C-alpha cells in the first residue's frame, strides 16, 4: 500500500469522529486504511459499524487493509455546490471493491478520464487524511 503518499489539494472537512470511528480517522491521518472484520463469520466490512452487517455479531475488530482495490463503477461530477466540494469539480466519484472484500465509496485521483475503466486495479492514497484511490499503472 502506498499509505504515506499524500495527494495535494484543498483541505477537506472531515466528519466528526466518535468513539467508534476515531481509530479509522486516526489511521487515515497516518496514511493507513482500516476496515472492520467479524470474529464470528470472518467477513470484512466497510463503513465502520459496531456489529457485522452479515451475521449481526458484535465480535468485530479493526484490521489494516492492503490498500488494493478494483474499480466497480464511477461517475464524473461536473457540478456540486455543497461544501467541501465547491470549486473542486470536475472530480471522479467512485465505488471500489477492496481486496479484502468490502465495497467502498471514494474518489479517484490522478486518473485521466479516458483511462478509467471498470475492473482497473487501484491503490489507496490519502488526501488531507481522507482515503482516495489512484491507478496502480498495471
């Protein structure tokens, strides 16, 4: 994972961390992507929850993700008047399949629009403590 690569850009407004999400945001600030894994059924999930969305067990723990993903779908956003997106258009909103299994909403960075394709390999990088994804070049 390219955990400590940081893409420059405007400052994002981060969500307010609570007791559950604080480890996620602290890891992201350090260039690490965390996901949750269930101790009962073994499946990983994202976004962070206090229970497993697959079997409802509360035996979930944090683990560091590899940072590898595959592009599932995307859309180029040309207009967004909501903060913190004002003035950042166009950008590529995406859904990626993490190597560990969960699907995650994110943003693609550093990928020319004409090179974006479903199934392309991606890796996580971080912009102002927020995980975003870029092409691996493979």
